[in-house]
């Protein structure tokens, strides 16, 4: 059975949102570990859930990675945020940007 494409929007039901958060957080941390091992890179990840609970992952000492980040952040090769990823996703699909913006405006 194939997976169904889902809309990327806030999950209304608190319990479903928490279950999804836990599963995706664990998947994201696994991918970070794999990237670190396969590509020999340092990774630090900081996540706060909607209840301000802190989760972190680091391929080494998180303090060391964060110190390097603070020292080098102005020289970053790539800086992205949710808006950048949203625009990139919809620009790769003809006509989807207009649909995405109209959906984003009506979902609030």
C-alpha cells in the first residue's frame, strides 16, 4: 500500500499532532545521524515542541558545534527558512504557487 500525499498545514487534533511530532522528530534525528556518519559532517539540531519542551541532537559535543556556528554564521554557505522552502517547493510545480498562496491565506 502506497503512502498518500498530505497537505502541509497545522494538524488540528492535539493527540494526532503530538504523535506526528514524535514520529517525525525521531525520523529527522535518524536522518541527521545518517548524514553525519555518511558524509563525515558535524550536525547540531535543536527542537522545541509547542509546549516549549527541548529536544536536541548533536553528532559531537553540541557546545563545540554551536560555538563554531556563532563564530561562522555570517559566512554561511546556505541559509534557509520555511518561506524559502515553501517558495522552492511551489515554484517547481507550474501553477502551484498561486494555489499554495491562496490555500495558505485561507487556512488561518
